[in-house]
């Protein structure tokens, strides 16, 4: 039985070797990434690139970035840039990641990694040919709270795991890119991907995937219910997941075993807005701990610091978010989109 929660093994983001970052596509998530890097790391954001010079210059002025480029080609060619962060819409990830990788730049690609598995394979093949690492930016992978949960699962502290629960819903129907099929919109790739990563991170890849949902009038998924089983590491477990962009849901997650369950208490563990980790033992005893470390959008610093270590250490891949796992997860997302009937233009 659990006497105390394990300590997180996540290094302080401030201790990561400082590298020079270039931001490709200055949108909202890019701004939050720059704020997190400035606030909690020694990373240096030295350049930003956009298709619009005015937009690049406005972003650079807002965040104190010394170099602004009116094309992505100029950004990736800058020899003062060590790492590229791709923050464009899902539909553009494959082209923009490959542009950076072919320029010899290690590349952090915002989730979802690409639109589909074929594109993911193409990006990873380009990275390997260029002999530089590429990593999907899924911020929950590197957070201290999820590391504690993973230790509890891996050590058997929760007993035999039989259920993984995950929910992520926000009212995002007024976000233009999310209702456009040509930009690979929909709830799954923007919100549900966190649920999928949560289940796979803890249980390994599943052998069976079932999804049901409904589409918007623009042909993207409005909401979706998903289940996985046959996990590689947790063969007795069933995952039940839900995502929607029509409404704000509880946005919580739990892992349930024969001896105890671990709950990530929100609002929003996947963003990650988890404020409390709660363990409920079989005998009814409860252990609660405030979520350790940096939370909210500032937790983006963990994934960036981890990738900076990957690059500084000369690694070809991340041990926490391996490229082959991103490829496999894109295959799971493809299967669920197929079952619900979501097809993006050009697929």
C-alpha cells in the first residue's frame, strides 16, 4: 500500500543548457511558449518567422525577440538559431517541420504532430536523414505530476490497473482554424490528443480502438467518445476517453487499480491545469498533494527544457516522447477519425 507519494524525477527547467530558439508561426501558442521560456528557463528566443513581415515584427516587439523574418525560409537559414519550434496549424506541420529539419535544425513540433500517420512518417524520415532530432510537443509528458502518476503505475502501487479515464472539453467553436477541415480542425487533434497521450504514456500502445462521435457542418469532429484496450504494458486495462469542442467539460483524468486510484484534479490536467493529485486507497484513506512544479500554460517550459537537453546531449531522439511513438499515436488518431468519418482535404 502507498505510504507516501514518490518524488517527481523531472529536472528544473532552469537547469537545461541554454540554446537559441527560433519560433516558426507567431500565433497564440507560440506566445505562451515564449512567455514560459522567458519566465522559467535560460533558453534564448532569438528569432521569429512568419509569412508576414509585419506580423513577425509585431510578435518580436511584443516579446523582446531580436530578429524577425517575413518568411520561414529566412528563419530556418539563420545560423544564430539552434532549435526551431513549429507552432503553425496542424495542416502545415509536415511542410514546416521538414523545412526546418532539412536546414539541419532540431525541431519541436506542436501537437498534434501532423495530420496523419503518413505525414508523421515523412517528418521522422526527414529528421533521420538530416541526423537531427524531432519531437512532438505534448506538454503533459514532461510535467512533474504525470511523472508521479507514472511511477505509481509502474511500481504497482495502485495494484492491478483496470481503468484509465480521461476527458478534455472546451467550447472552441469560435476558433476559426478548429472548424476548418483544410486546417485539420476538430476536437480530436486539438484536445482529445491529450487524452490519447495520457493513456498511451501509462499503458503503452493499445491493440483495439473504438470511437464514436459527431461532425460539424464543416466536416470536422465536434465531439468524440473513445475506448482503448489490449495495452502493451497494462493488458488488463480499458481506457475510456472523451473530447469535445462544443462545451467545457470537467477535464479530469484518473487511473484506477485494485489497491487505489490516482485522480488528477482540475480544472484541466491536460493543459495542464491540474491543481491537485489525489490518491484514494481501497480502504478509503486519501492522500492529497498540490500539483508540484509549474502549472498552467507556463508548464510549456518542461517540454522545451527537455528537448534542449536532448539536443545538447547529442541524442537522436527523446526518451520520453520518442518519434516512433508519435508515429504510432498518429495511427491511432487516423483510425478514430476513420470510424467517425473525418477526412481532411487531400487525404
